[in-house]
């Protein structure tokens, strides 16, 4: 009787581990996609802000030297 209960518990653990692994892979994939999208948006915002600051500085120097 103990062997049957132990076998049942082991099989339950194994099969639930398989389902959990698929869930982990799916969650990891979604997290990676979200991270990529957020990184792209942050890079674009940083690039735009840096470009604006550069252009403003360039114009200010140009006006100051006229």
C-alpha cells in the first residue's frame, strides 16, 4: 500500500513538473519579449532626448558666437 501511494506521489510530481516547465518556458518567452520591447522604447527615448540636447547646444553655441 505504501508503495502505491509513494508511486502515485512521484508520478504526480513528475507530471506536474512537466506542466510547470512548459509554463516557465512560456512565461520566460513573454518576459523576454516584453523586455525587448521596453528596451527598444527606452533606447529610442534616450536617443531622441540626446539628439534634442545636442541640437539645442549646437544652436546655443552658434547664437553665442554670432
